[in-house]
C-alpha cells in the first residue's frame, strides 16, 4: 500500500502500523474471538509525539478555549440585550460552524446533542442535525486519489458509475453513490485527509486535561483517563475502514437473524483502510417522521426494534453499536431498520452483561440491597466498600426516579440521578460504561423526538424478563432465585410480573421456557427450589383443606339448625399463592406457542420423574406433620366453649389456628 502524498507530517505510521490486509476469514468473525486488528491505539506513542510539541498543543488549546469562550459571551450578550429569540437561529448556525471547524471529536459531540430534544432547543436541534451527514465535503481530487492508492486503480476503472460529487459528508469521510461493473449499486465511503493528526492532537489534550482533573479534584473519583482511552480507541477503529467492514460482517452474523434489522453487504475487493464500498441502502431517517409515515411505516415501532436490537447487542453478545445517531439508522421502504455505520463499535464482557441484567431487575423491583451489590459486580464500587450508607441513598434516588411503575422509567433521569449521587460516595465510572450511556441516551433521544413519552427502560423490560426466565447461565439462574425466593416464601407476584412482561417479547417461546424451567427445576441446582416449592404446595393444600372442612361443617350446622360460625379472615379469600398461580396459568395460556395437547405429555413426563415422586413424599410428610400439629394445638391448647343461642347445651367450638 503506497503512502499518501497528501498525508500530514504526522503520518499514520507514527500512530499505528498497517499490514497487508487479507479478506476476513470466518473464524475471525466468531462471537468469542476478537477481530484480527491491523491497527493499534497507542496513548504512550501519542504522548511522546506531542510532549515535544508544546506550541502546537498550546495553540490548539487556546483556539478551543477562545472559540467556545467567544460563543458563550455571545449567548450572554443576547440574554442581556433581550435578543436571544431573535438571534437563536444565527447562534445555532454559529455553533455548527464552530464544531465543524474544530474537527471530528467535536462533531461527535454535536451529533450526540442533535438527538436530545429534551436538552436542546428545537432550532439548535435542526441545525445540529446537519452534522450527521451534511458537513462540508473535501476536494474530489483528494478523494479519488485515495481510491486509487487504496484499490490500485483509478475510480473510473473500478466502478461503472460514480457520482461526480459526494451525496453526503460526515465527520470522518464522505460518501459517493456508485455502481459496480457487475451492476450492484453501492455506497463508496472515502476518508477525510489529515484525520490522524487532528484526532491525536485532540486526544492528547483530552487525556492531559483528564489526568489533571483526576489528580487534582478529589470529588472526581472516576477513571477519566481510562474513559478517554476507551473513547479514543473507538475513534481509532473508525479511521480504519477495513476494520469497519469487519465490524459490519460481525454485526450481521450476530444480529442479522432479526427480521426487521438489515445490514448492508461489504464488497471486500473494493475496500481498503481509507475506502469502503458497501451495498447502497435506500431509506429515510427515523427522525423524518412525516416522510416515514407517508410510506406507511410506523416510526415508533422501528424505534422499538432499535431498542430491542441494542439490548441484544449489550446483553447477548456484548458487541454493540456505540454511535446510533439518526444518520446511521434508516427506515427502509419495506419497513426494516437499516444500520449503516459500523466504525464506532464497542464490547462488553459476559460478567458485565449479566450484571446489567441483574441491576435492571433489582432496580425495577426496588431491591436496593441487591442493587448495591450489583455496583460492586459492575466495577463501580470496590469489594471492600461499606454499602450500609449507600443502600438508603439508592433507595432515595431511584425511588423518586422510578415513579409508580416500569412504564415511568426514563433512562436519562435515572442516569442524572445516579451522577448526582456518585459525588457523595466512592463510585468510579468504569470505562466501558461511558459508551453504553452514550449509546442508550442517544437512542432514547431519537425515540423522544418521535414519541415524547417514550421510555427506553420500559420497552426494555420485557426482553430482560424473557432473558431472566429463559437464559440458562448460572449468574441469571442465581439472580432469578434471589428475585423469587425470600425468607417469607415464594414471591409468586414477581414471577407473574416477569411472565407478563416476557410475554411482550417478540421471540418469547412457550416450549423453550417450559423445557429450560424443567431442566433447571430437576437439576441439582434446582434442589433448593424443589424444597421451597414443597412448602408452597403444603401451604396451598393445607389452606384448601381447611376451607373445604370449614365449608362442610358450616353446611352441616345449617342443616341441623346449629349456629354458624363467622368465616375466619384467613379463609375468606383464596390464598396469596393460589391467586397468583391461577394468574400464571392464564398467562401461560396466552403465551405464543401454547398448546394444551403437548402440555399433557409434559405433565406426564414430570409425574414420572423420580424427583417428582420425592417431591410428593416430602409434601405428604410435611402436610401430615402440619395437620397433626394443628390437631394437637386444638385439643390441648384451645378448648373453649361457646354458648349457642336457643340451645340448652353448650357445644365445643374449635378456633382455627394458622
């Protein structure tokens, strides 16, 4: 690969090394393996380079501070003179120009702000949206030169057609519409020149500021250097289009099975580090609601599809799209949601994925003791942290944020509340979490723009409930046990709540949940649940027996003319367990895939298991013991006589004892 004559004095080879690039092998796309990267973000090398260039650093820092300072002064003057409304449009345009001039890192900030209608005024949103794909383009000669250097031939020899000018320009490159000689319509993305120098200089400044703040401001306990490095590493991925192509194929392998998700094809023979050729997608931005609806597409539903896909990215495979702004998400003509840009991807480890699921469940169920433990698992707190003062703080913060139900959950409000609390306790924000927040807050911002009352966590809970019920991972089995079992017994209402929510998850399968539930119930790990289940069955049968006997004795008394006792309070209604079991049976009947005929076979299979017979013996023994204990108490401890009206004789009356 020949070096570019247009590159800056700070060449890419000073930051990372480029090797010859073979086409991606299938093994490199495996879920559990990292892609074979041919680049590396190296903060030490960047530090060495710019530590020797103090004037370049000071010049850039002065430019940034002066530019934003002048803009802030302009806003203050508008407020003083009462011309804020009059100048709002011009100030929004001015901000877009500032971010564009400062380069890719600041354009990314503007793109994130463009998705937050709850934070940014409408006029600013409209102008900031132009940062998604309407930035100034660079010279075609440079772009076509990069194509020739990367692919070995001039554009006219490679493509049958290529638009004379870019049809879109974004922070790191610009896109041309073309056609291959084999007839496929393609998008050809070409990288901007001088990217490495501009990005690395800003990264050096950001890391220096982060280090200073971390070392000198004691209230800041988060590892700002690690967070900066995490963001920088993702940006370095973006400037390597070969890696972006690999990311796209891995994303398609992991999530392309979802019917309403589409990932464009990568044409590897026409792709290099600075040029990416991919399938052309015709579609409409999700934020262009009128145009989307005019095509008969439900924009809100597509956002829900995006939320579900993001959850699968975060919680199933841990390979997630960290930059889901509207320019990267298109509503296709056939109603599918297309992902376009795969430059900024990130990864989350298995223990972090399971920890997030557990944290959301504990949050929704207001189990703040367990939530505090989750923050240790997720690396927000160290294992030696005293959780006693943190638990009531979590209760106070999240108790207010949650509102009355899951439907009230708002991702941003919870994040804001959490941020405020972190200053009071020894929380440290782990680096991986920064990109998750960025991704989810951006997605929620898009959703709010379409439907103001949209709640990401409310839409997410059905999927999380389904995972908790069906995932065989030991971490989630333990979490489910903790959720459903407490000292007071089995919490049927929580199981009912989980099943109601899981029923709303699109791939919730009745046969699968029954199979996995039975496998776990009759496994060695399920012995605890079988034991607690025996208690529940004993209590239910005992309650049923007492109610039956009481009803029989009441009927007999009525027939022989004796006084009828008032029904004891505990027998006036169905027991807590029976009531919820009936609700659960009703939910199962409404579950997609439910068929009563196979259920009979499942029941017979359960009956024939040796564990079931052992369970039956335990139930019989405990029920006998309980009835014997009650009989003894009634005979020896409570032998009261009640005078029956209109009767010459006093008849003994037994008082029901729990």
